[in-house]
C-alpha cells in the first residue's frame, strides 16, 4: 500500500504542476535565502531540475534570485510576497483535496494517520542522514565537497 501511495503521489506531482510547485515553494519559504544546490539536496533531485523550476518561479513573480554574497558563483532564492500568497493558495487546495479523501473517516483515524506519517517522515530523514554520512566516509578526501557543491548557475536573461 505504501509503494502504491508513493507512486500515486509522484504521478500527481508530475501531472499537476502545482503539486511540484508547492513543494518547491515550501522548501524556499522555510529559509531566508537558499542555494539551488541545497534545494536539490532537500528534494533529492538533480540540480538542473531545480534551476529550471526556480526560473519558472522567478518568471511568475513568485521568487527573487540574487547573487550569494558568501559565494560569487552561487545564487540565493527567496520567495516574494506573491510567492508566499501562491504557497498559501496551493496549501488550501491540497488541504481541501485531503479532506475529500478522509471525509468518511473518524477524527481519531485522521489523527493516527497524521502521527504515523510524521513518524515515518522522521525515520526517513534519519536514515537518509545516516546514509549520507556513510557515503561521505567512503569517499576520497575532498570528493564529498566537490559532489555536494557543484558550480551553480542560474543564467541571467
């Protein structure tokens, strides 16, 4: 059931641009400026995908992209007020849709689902962190830093 659910969520994200945009908006909103490589790490996607997504947000007026003062080769992405509003709108749409899915559930069942999903998310994050630490330990000195921080470029128009 979990794999079916995960596959369904991934399919929805690919088919509904708003689902993927909400995830990206939430990642950006949680920080005061974030590098595209950090977004890619958090979303477990290739940095080139993030570059394209960030450009789309910028074109829509949902994000500002500025040079990173700490690293002249990189960029920082921040949400604009319009991006904050769009994130709230998409969250409402998602909550309304979720309410349809659990409309005939008992309130306790919904609470249990939320608690278990939170526990699963925490466990997944912990396993991912342990795996990253193990992978870094097996690399040659300096290799990890080169892999984690590829040169970032969001081309100016």
